[in-house]
C-alpha cells in the first residue's frame, strides 16, 4: 500500500517504510523529530527541500539508517551528539548548510 506513494519505498510484512526520497520538493519546513519513529528506514533523502532549523536528535532512533542526505538546505547548528549511535550509517551528506562544526577531525 505505502509503496504506491511517490518517494516512499516499503518492504516487509507488515509493510514498513525503508526509504524516503523527497529531494527537491521545496518543503520549506523543519526536519521533524517524528521521522525518528520510522525505525526501519535505510535511506532518507531530503536534499534541496528548503529545510530550516537544527538537525533533530530523534534521527538517532533509526538504527537501520545507512544513507542520510540533507544537503542544499538551510539547516544550522551542530551535529547532534546522539547521532554517534548511528553505527549503520555509511553515507552522510550535509554540504551547503550553515552547520556549526567544532573540535578536531
């Protein structure tokens, strides 16, 4: 059922959202903490959406997340320290956002 929605990929029984691609949709909103309930999500692409605000710590609830793409928005602030638990994360794209980075690499 949810696989018929544009930008949404689901799998399993019962169906669970595994990919959300809303890139370029001009959402002009904040990244909602509610995304943290999508605990089967593997890929999240919200690039080029006009998103503002800070990066939500709630994304750390998605232990299955492998790819997170948030580039080309207006997201600011630091990376949430809670994201350290995202051990499955292989690709993180945050370019072209006014984020605050502190500490040594």
